[in-house]
C-alpha cells in the first residue's frame, strides 16, 4: 500500500508538468497576439478588408503579418487555430485539482476551523463554484452591462473579490487561493471554448458559403480576449501561491487576493500601452510596487498564520500513524531535525514562517503530515534542505519504516 503514496506523488508531478507546459503555450500565444494586435499599423497599400499590418524579425527571418478585422474576402487554404493550448491548460489544471485537493481533501481542502464539512461536500462545493463563476460572468457579458467593456471589467472585479472572500470562508487558505485561480482560469478557458472559437467558426462558415460575415462576432470575441489578457497574471500568482504561506495563510488573505488582481491590471496596462506605441506609463510600476508593499504589510497583520489542521480534522491519520510503535522515536526525530523550521515560531535563522505553513510540533500535526514526511525526508533527501540538521541514513530509514508499518497495519 505504501507504494501508492510514491505513485501518487509521481502522478501529481506529471500532472503539474503537463499543466506548466500547456500553460506556457497558452499564455505565450495569448500575450503574443495581444501585443501583435496592439502594434498593428494602418497603411494605405493594405488589401481590401485588412485592418493593419506589422513587420517583425525573429529567428533570423522577417515576418509580414496582416490582420483582417472581420475576415478576408475569401477563405484561405490553410488556417491555424489557437485553441488546444487553452483546453489542455484547463484539463491539466483540473487534473491537478483532483489529485492534490480532492484526493487529499482532509488535509489540503478542508479546514475544520473554517467550515466543518465532509470531503464529498467540499468537493461538490468546489465543482459548483467553478460552474457558478462561468454562468455569472457569461450572463453579465451578455447583459446590457456588457456593452461597456471597462464597466464590465469593474463589475467582474467585484465578483472576483467576493469569491476571494467566499473561498476563505469555505476552505483552507491554500485551497482558497488555488480555487480563486481555478475560478478565474475556468472563465478564461470557457471564453475560448464557448465564445471565441465558436464565433470564429461562424465567420469561417460564412466565408465558405460566400456570405459576408457579421462583424459583431469578432467584436464579442475581442472583448472576451481582453478580459483574458488582464486576468492572466493574477491566475499565475494564485497557481504559485501554495508555496508561500505568507500570501494564503494570513487573516487578510482575501484582501491580498483582491490587490493581486489590481497588480495584474497595472502590469498588463504597461505592456499593452507600450505595445500600442502610446508611451511607457511608468506610473503603473509605481502603483504595482505600492500594492506589493501593502500586500507584504497585510501578510504580517496579525503575525500568526492561520492553522489548517487540528486533531479533529486528522483523527483517522492520528490513530493510524500516532498509534504505530515507531511513533515515539519518530516524534523525537521530527522534534530534533524538523521543528526548528516547521514551528509556529521557527528558531532557524532567516525563517520567519513555517515553510508552506507546515507546523510539526505535536502528535496530531506530525500524524497529519505523515505522507509528506515519508516522501520528503524518508524516501527522498529533499528535507531538510541541504541536510542542515544532519539527519542520518538510519533516521531516514526510521521514517520509512514508520510510515510503511502504519500503512501496512491499517491494511491488515
């Protein structure tokens, strides 16, 4: 049975790698086309229907690109579609959500101090929230409010702030930030799958049939693409935030999330303005820096991180791992080699918060993180970093024997 933990760890790694690869492809192509669109130049020699052109140099060659605002007069022989990057980014992200947060719901998804619910209920809330986000967003876009792009973005920001607060009332801080990223990414990918690509297919079908395409389909797709552009950087932040407890594990985590969305807007505004050749608004970086300093300040008020586990939350794990005969020796080992960093008040110089919010000071906390201890310090040498506490091979074998003995004991 203990082999399952190793296999699951590799599955999580594969899903994460898949997600990173597809996300790079999607974000790269998205940012490129936004920059290209903003940099287009209108010239008199352009063919009928062409909106603008751009000359670019890359990889030892020159590229001449023209954009048709609605569509060219005739259907080109070859047409490249940019859609699968978005689809597979969402699919791989959802796979990671299932592996890490649904598969480890008791530890990573549910915080009994926040809301005492069962894993199936927590997973159902998670899934419903993702669907809810897209439905609300799409209805707002299709309502009369959707005619005002910037007003719509302001209203969307209110929705996102509300969800940031709402998630912190449902899940652990780590899961709240991850879900906020998934909530936003679902909107972005659904924009591609439900609006942008279908609208482009309508235009293509009109060209093939010899009809003049309606420009409204391109305008709608462009509005959704603009939203995706401003949401991308916050999504990246939330997807990486699980490594930084100071972001997700504080009393004002939802306020920090709200400020991150604003930072995404200020950073993208600088790039968009620069690509459009409308100047270089340095004020955006000043605002971004102020927002980041404010986030740093909020992360230390109050100074104590919120807890994500307790004895009640990990009762099954406590009985399984704390009841094993190896546990007294393991507890002594963890107290000696790990708790100088993984403590409510770390004693190791330069560490002000327990890495990843993992505290290993009592029986329940050690039992709750048995699998992570086994993988990180038993079966691998990832912990302690650089083996700064001089953990010995025999001590690592003790951690392995403890975990595998407890798992085998439960199996029997």
